[in-house]
């Protein structure tokens, strides 16, 4: 049944902005076209003239944190080359927020409160029911009252894939088992599940756990087995960040992918960045879940 | 060779030398991980389906399938023998591959046979074939209603339901896709 995705998006965007306003965050705008995209092993930036389109607003947000802006958020389009499927679109809406003097658990609390505010039943009733089919509201997920499970990557892999990747990481095996074994198990569990404490090799831009150097302070929120948000206790060590970019560049080269230079302004900003927690959340996927749909087609009318 | 990013539903590929078709396809990219292409694949020889996930760096063999025109020639034990319309080379197709279609193969029938390398995979028959009714109860004269059916047998023993007005010796047209009576071609 057709969902009124226009009304749903409008309602969700209003409630996202209301949520961050209520919690004292500043809405920021950062460049969409950048000279140097943030380098990640498996994320490819879309060229735009002599610039690239952003794959994430991350590097600018960290510069804002370093400049003293302690609670910031941005909702905007991000672009990732070649990502297309029921749960992917090369252009998508990302919500990203950061909290200074906080860590990944603090922003997990934000996330839980945000999802409860955004996916409250009255919102679903008001937005979808207005123009759409009442049946689609009934199918929509009531995420407001669902229990949140917290599962370490170590426990999830041991239970669902029969091995522990922490201290024993193998990238291909990790990615394959995540997709073929762990994610389907999270889908069977249903509701919100937070996969937490990733092997340090899969840390991306998160810091190591102080009491366990094999693990990074990173979590991913899954709802009904679909990945919705990624969060870190942000890495603030410029030397470590530089080293990770260098390793990433080597590995991208080995995969035949283009490499991007190191953004010195970003590295320098880390010197002054307070310990922070940050979250990136896929708004289109969240809309899809609230609507009870299983493909982004339901919420991206021009796709 | 295909790249993993070329994969899509319906694409025919070769795995371990066997022709296969992708019946379900999903792009997946977990967390900060690599792109993975999750496929359900059907082996076109055995009919078995299985799951396979490709990484973006993997290469996949193309599957070359060729369809050629043949004429039905004769039956040799369990094999139906067809001759290539251009080279006159014979192709033997067994009972198992033909399945129910064997009931509708008649002399000099023009067919298309699908080959993977030199192995016959599938056959397609004309949609309709004319066959004589060998056995049936006598028809009710004047009753041309087509919604009342009765059992009948074709010369090869195939049992088919025909309208009540069909008699032994009549020629009927059979839909080879469904195995059902289509209409009467001529009276016996």
C-alpha cells in the first residue's frame, strides 16, 4: 500500500529538529562539496568538478567541536558512489550529531530518546494516517516502547557465527559472517539491538577502549536487523588518526581504489578537540522502518 | 568475466563449469565494511538452488548459452533424437530432461534446444501441437458446449480432458505449455 512518505518525512524532520532544540543542540551547516573527502576503506566519494561530494559531514563537525561548539547536529544529503539497493541509495539523508565531553554511551542515550520521540505512535498516526492507508500505520513499527538489547560484537559473533573476531580479526570473514549470520539473527531478534565494542581493526574513527586495546568504542544500532546508526567515542589523537589514514590509503591502493590526501586542517583540529561522542543516523532508513516498509523505494519518491 | 557489481537478478553465470542463474539479488554493505553481493543461485542443470555471497573484488565467469533450431527425428530407447536444422548433427535428449513435454513431440516437429557448451539444457516446443484423439467416449451430437469435459487419450497414451463433442479420430490442438486442450483442428 502506498505510504504518504512526503507527510511522513515532514513530520519526522520536524520532530528531529524539535528533539535537538529541546536538548540544547545547535543546528549547523557544513560544506557539501569538499576538496578532500574523509578517507575510509570501503566508502567511495562522488567527484563533483574539482571537488568531491561529502560522504559524511564528520570532518567539519570535529573542527567545530575543536572550536568550542559542544553540542551540534546537522541533517543533510551525503553521497556514496556505487551504493544502490533496497537499503542503499547513492544520495541519502544523514543525521549527524556530536556531544563534547561525552562518549559513545552518552550518545546512545541521545539515540534512544531520539528514536522514541521520532517513532512515537501519535507521530505515525498523525503523519501516515492523514494521507495514506490506515493499514500501513498498523504495519509500521512502534519503536517508542520497544526494549533495547545491547550485544557486544564479541558475544554476537560467538553466538551466531561461532567465532570471536576480537583479537582474531579477519576482514573478509568478519564482513561475510556479519551479513550472512549476525544480521539475520538480529532480524530474528527484532526491535532495536545495539551491536557494541568492535574489533579495533574495524574501529574506523573511534578510539580504543581504555581498558581493552583490542576493542574500539563504536556501536551500530540495528532495528529489525537493519542498520540505522553508527556511533563512536571519537578518536581525538592526531598521531593515531594520521597513522589510520596512512594504513587506509595503503589498503585502498591495494584494492585498486583511489586514495585521498590527508586533510591537515582536520588532523590539526584534533589537537584541540575535546573527548566527544558522535552518531551518524540514516534518516531514509528510519523513515522506511517507521512506515513499516522493507525498501527505500517506499520513502524516496524520485528514486 | 563479470565483476560482482555486474550481478543482477536473471543474470546467467557459470560456477564450477555449470550454468547457473541468479534468482534473487541483494546489495549489502554492513557498517564500515565492504560491499557484498548476496545471491540466490539456481543450477540450470540440477535445478538446485543455493546461496552465495560475492565480494566486490571477485570475478564471475560468464555463461555462454546458445539456442539452435532442431527437427524431431526418432525415438531411441529413452532418448528423443533431434537433428540440427543446419548441420544435421543429432542431439539426444533424455526422458528426464524432456519431462512432460515428451508427450507433445510429433514427427518433424520444429524445436529450439538450449545448449551450454555442448550440453543440452532445455528445449522449447511450439506453443500448440496438433494431435489425434485415439480414445474417448462417443461425443454427444450437437452438444458444442466447451465447458463440459470428458477424458480422452492421445496415441502416445497421454490422458487429456476434451470437450464432450470431441470424437475418436478428431484432431485437436494441445497447448504444450499447459498440457491442456486448446481447440479442435479438424474432424476425424
